[in-house]
């Protein structure tokens, strides 16, 4: 049996169960949101399943990676070597028929090694632009914090604007475009901490962790003779992915949801426990990530549960606690406490 519409959904669409009311005032959506976009033909869970088959016991990581793809965000994967960070990126690329560019960050890597370079052609008496590995749908920035800050900054324009500028000429990047960067823990030798401006460009950060014993045994059996990436087959075309991304961006978020996100952000900006709170960009990225979470749940509107599901991965690496500002720690524990104390609605 259907129930009346809630403040979260389009008033013209009945929902199976009414979510908890977060605002007593009516919240009719704007005219542009009167028609909920039709359900995309491609189910995003199909991509999640394809990635999960390669990563034993790491479905939550696969879901976050697909959310970043749907929300047109970038992903920072931080963990010790050998737990599957690069495999996650390659599995995602293989599942959506995407081109892949891999950059191994080293201390001597130059910005031109990332974005490309102009080469003079004597026969044409002109310069020809040779694009770098950033001109791919999915760019694997492996061990990004092993390069110098100058080289790390070469990704800034690409991640924010989906374009790069070389010697005054602007070059547009393909769509979808996702940077999936892996990072070793900052305490390891030969690493440079990512500056705040660079971390802020990543929509989400996650840590894979070690698999449990049962999944690790299964991994050994399945990978004893075969590379796990050989079993990754495309389950979607790039055109389907672009259509799905556009559909996710148009999902309905009620004014009450937006007020909830702003309340969370405002609470971080006045908190003496923090050196750096959530920026307006952080609020915007949280809304986009929440829409992606709603899409994975099969809904055409956002619930507070969606916000709470993704706020940790979305804000944990942005917030700097005063007592740990020089220690490289993040604000994930703080985010959990923030959610507990900020009222919904």
C-alpha cells in the first residue's frame, strides 16, 4: 500500500513508506523538479557487482567508487600497499568500457608528464600537442603523495574544471572523467602530505583495509593461476554511463535536505575544535554524493540517511582537527560526532 508523499519526494509521486518528517512546513519542489526523471535504463548496482567480483569482501569500497563516478567526483584511496587500491581503479574502468591512464607518481615526476607537452614538428613548422595520461576517462594516480607538491598541483585544474591548459591553450578532457588516486599512509618513507587545496578536490576518501580470513583464502584460490582483472568485462557503455550521471544529477533533493547539509557545514565552521571546517564546495559535493547514494538505493529523491551514509567519506579528509593539525590525521571521528549532535530538520 502506498502512503502520502513526504517532504523528500516529489508531491506527485507516491512512495511505499513515508520517511520521518523533518519539517512541519510544506516543502513543494520548484517547477523544475515537478517531474521526477525517469529511472535510468542502466541499474548502477550492475556496475557495483562487476567491481565487487574483483575485490573480495570489499563491496562497500566498490559502492563508494561507483557513487563517485555517478556524482562526477574524484576518489582518494588511502591504505598500505598491496590491499587492492589499483585493482579497484582498473576494475571500475573495465566495467564501464572506459579508457584508462595510469600515472606512477615519483619524486622526479614533472607536471608535463601528467598533462602533456607541445612538440615542434619541423615538417609542419608548428607545435603539436601530445596529450598526457590525464586525457583518459579514468586516471589512476598511483601513490600520489610520492611526488612533489608542484607536480601534485598539476591535477588541480583537471579535477576542478575537466580541462587542462598548456602554454595558453585549453584542452577539454573526456566525459566521464574520474581521478582515482591512491595514497600511502603519510608516515611511510618518501611521502609528501597532500596540501589542503589538493585534498579538497577529491569528493571522497576511503580506506580498503585488510580482508578477513575467509575472503583472503578465497582470493588466494581464485588468483592462484589467473589475474583477477582478466574476469572484468564491460557491463555498461560510456553513453549509458553519461546518461546515468545526468539522471543522478537531476534527482530531487527537498529544501529540508539542503538545510540539513548547510546546518552540518555551519556547525564545523564555528567549532573551536577545528582548524579548517567544511567549505561551500564540501556542501555541494555532499549533496551530489547523497544523490548518488539515493540512486544506488533505487530512489528518485534524497533522504537524510543518504546524507549520513556518505558524509564520512566526503568530509573526513577535509576537516582538520586543531589537536591533530600537524599530525596528518583526518576528521572522520569528528564527522561521526557531528552527525550525532546536529538535528535533522
